[in-house]
């Protein structure tokens, strides 16, 4: 219907069998890339990747060379015509393992994204709607695939990753990239980055670059008013968890044992939400975070 967001229309226009519960909506797990997911993403990506128009032939060739290089293929063997490029890539797209597939999706999405900020954002939002509609366990956050599907949680992480405070955005983005099952995942370091984002927010908002998190909280309350005691205590306890002898920030412990991906995802969401909350409180008090 006119005026409705595309995502709403997709949800309302589920197949008859899904609406009556005779068939479950599509699902694609963390270590899976279903045929339905691959097809849905192919259908929206293959044309902008390899446009047929003669005026855009050079663009198709540039995209192909970039993707071939990403795949480790010889760029001097890129086919000359766009439909041949599509056929060559399709063979890999629909047969590769799930880690290689998500690597390819992430790379292709960023390669095809325009440099215009607002249009670029809409591009990744569109891809996220497709991931959601096919039951994928990943969403694009800060242009990286992250294992978060809860809409509210993802929204908090997106806000944190796009924070007006550069250090906060950098820590949240790094924490997201370190979540399993991403290549190079490290739950322990992800938690470190998440809690570092909160400390960075407090240091920036208080104008004290050397304050610890607990010192920063006290200074923030002096400047902006008290935080609800339960909320404050919850953050202090989270920080204590990451700082004690069995916690993730202890300098003598380098192994990731005991820090799961679920721990890291929880800390990413919690710390993103808290940094957003601090920025909102600061803005309400008339202080810009920039």
C-alpha cells in the first residue's frame, strides 16, 4: 500500500502458508546461508554489480575486478561482458561455504555502496530488510555484518556506532567486528572495547581525558544530575565484572576461556545503550557531545 515502509509491506505480505502457520517463516542460522537468503541477496545485487548499459561497462569491469581480487581469482580472467561476469560469480555465490558467503556479501555491499552518506545509509537499511525477511541471523551495523537480530538491540548498537563522539563510535564498531562468528572474533576483546566505549563517553562529556569509569560517573552526575541509583549500580557492577581477577580486562589473563559470544553480545548492546543514554542526558542538560 502507498506510503507504507518496504519492511512493513514485506511483513504484511507474507505467504498464505506462513500467515496461517502451515509453514514457518524462513530461517538462516549463524553458521548457515540458506538458498533462499542467497537468492534474495543475489536478486538485488547482481544488476548494480554488473550493469548491462554500455555507458556503465567500465563500472561493471571495475566491480568485477574488485570482487575477483577479493575472491583470490585472477583479474586478467574477468569475462568481457556483464552477463558473463554474473554467470561466473553466481557459480561461487550459490556454492561457497557460509563463512565465504558472508565475507562476499559484506565486501560486495560495501563495494557497491555510494559515497553519498544518506543514500549509503538507505542502501544498508535495504539490505538489512532483506536479511530480516529471510530470517538471517546477521544485520549490517556500521557496514559490518553483526550477529544481532533483535530490532531494538540493533538500533542501540547502530546509534553507538554512529555516535557524535569519535572514540565511542570507534570502540563500538571494533566491539561489533570482534563478535563471533566473524573472522578474527575475540569475545574477550569485544567486551574490552564495549566497556571502553562507556569510559570514552564519560571522559569526553566530562572533559577529563584521564578519568576512570567510576570517576567519570561521579563527575558526570555532579555536572548533569544524578543517574537512577539502580542503573548506576548496574553499570558499576558490569565494570567490576570486567575488571576482577577472572574478568576480561585483567592484564594477566590472555585466554578467551570463560568469555562467550553471548557475553560479548550482551556487553555490546548494554554498553551501546548506556553511551546513548549518557549522550541524551548531556544533550537534555544543554551540552553538545561534539
